[in-house]
């Protein structure tokens, strides 16, 4: 069974949460993944009371939170000030998730600078150190887990099969050793994340990486892409024609491996930026894009 949800990214700066929850209510989609926005890290928590109340009024569950802008990547820059900022912001992210009653929150780990790829192992070690410490904090705040998103290039671990397995194994070994005081680490998968190398050679397909992630996956993103995983978009009628994602294959892959998931049911969130933001001729099409995409996903289920 797949629970269907929507990540809130596409409304940022152009539609209200009340608008989104109303559309979700009309589509009978009951789970939302709150995407981060710039003000989130400094807002008074009382702001989020309104979001919680609006969701409750529409019978929408604020089940998860996940970053939208790669803003928690400071663990990879080999810079004490960026590391400190990332840690502080991550704790705040957990605070908001806890206040909203979400089960999970997380991000992609971060990116090593392309001109400093030799420092990648150091960045991974820094990230893992902080995640282990943050798992205690997340437990205190009542979360069920911290989530990590596998990415699509060598500079943004985990991307390779080995990186996914080694990072998740180390983190969850730590959780098992401290199971009474930490939360587990899960993956937020993405059906569009494959790995193409410097010459666009396909190193791992999106389906291969998705399947590798299943033993740690509690949620995932529904997102369309092209043959090189270069651009991403949704599942409107036009987008389905130019995308490579086979939604029925994803459903089959999940059903076939049901026993491998750490939690069940797993939640799939439609993740899209939608039409061009900030244009009178494009903002108006967001509802149509989301509606057609949700209908396509439902059909595949």
C-alpha cells in the first residue's frame, strides 16, 4: 500500500497553505510533506499554529518535513562557521517538525565543492557525526525518525550503491546501540534520481538506486525526469509525454518488495516546482499541474 501525499514546494511565494490544503481536500490526498522555506529558521513557532489549524480543518496530516533548497549542507564545506550554522538550522528544523506533529524530517546531506572533491570523505564523516548527535535531539522532540535523500551525482552523497549502504548501515548501527534514546535513520527516496557521469553515461538508473534504498525507505518523492536525470518535472499530460518515469513500474517495484520496507505503508509525495514561478501566465496553471499529476499517480496505483 502506498499513501499518497504532496510536498508543499510549488506554493512557495505564490499560493497560501489554505489554498494547497483545499486542493488536497478536493483531490482526497491526506498527507503533506512540508517543504522548507527561507523564513522557517527564524520564524516564531506561533506562526506554525496557523498551518497546523488549517491542516486539521481540512483533515490533512502534516506527516513529514523535508528541505527544499539544499540549505543544510554546511557539514560538507570544511568550515567551522558553516558547520555551526547547519547544526543550528537542523535543530530548528526538528523543532518545527515536532511542533507540527510530523513523524519525520530530513534533508539531502549536502554537497562537497567540485574543486575540493578530495574532502568528500571528511564531509561525510562530519555529517554522520552530527546526525548521530541529532538523533538524540529528535528522540527528545518526539519524532519517529530522521530522513536522508539519495542524490544524483558524485558531489552529493549518498549517490552510489556503496554510499547508500555504508552511510545507512553506520547510522542505524549507532541507533541500535542507543535504541532507547535515539531515532532510526530512514531514506526519503526519489523515483527520478539516477546517476549519470561526466559524459552523461548512465552509472546507475533511477530504478536501480530506488530499489537499493528500499530497506531504509519510509517515504519517497514522485517526480518525473528525462533520460539523463537532468531536468525534473511532474506528471501532467504534457509532462508524461516527455518524461521517462513509468509510474506503474514504481507501484510494482514497491508491491514486489513490500516486506523489505522498514515501515508500512510507505508514503509517496508528489514533488514538483510546478510551472514557472512569478508569472501571470504560468502561476495560474499550478492547480491543473498538481491535479493532473495526482490523477496520473492514482491511476498507476
